[in-house]
């Protein structure tokens, strides 16, 4: 007998059974889903990027 795989809720870490009847998967509940959506909407999640190079710089640091 095969068991259904489980995943951790990305918001709270609760285990969620990965089956079609798990309505909010990968979240454990509508609350966790809404909290995560709110975090994205308020830009709490960001992808870090490096600052673009200064176009006026020749790549060397200035010594003073």
C-alpha cells in the first residue's frame, strides 16, 4: 500500500498531504495561503540582485 507524499507548508511548516483533496496545497490552510499572498503583494519577498556597475567608472577603485 503506497502512502501519499507529504510536503511542508511554505508558510508555517505544517505537514500537508499531497493529494487532490488537499484543497490549499502546498499550504496547510487558506490562512497560510493568504498570508503568503500578502507577503508577495507587499514585496516582502525579494530576489537579491547585485548593483549594476557605474557607467562612469572604468572598473578601478579611485585612490585618494
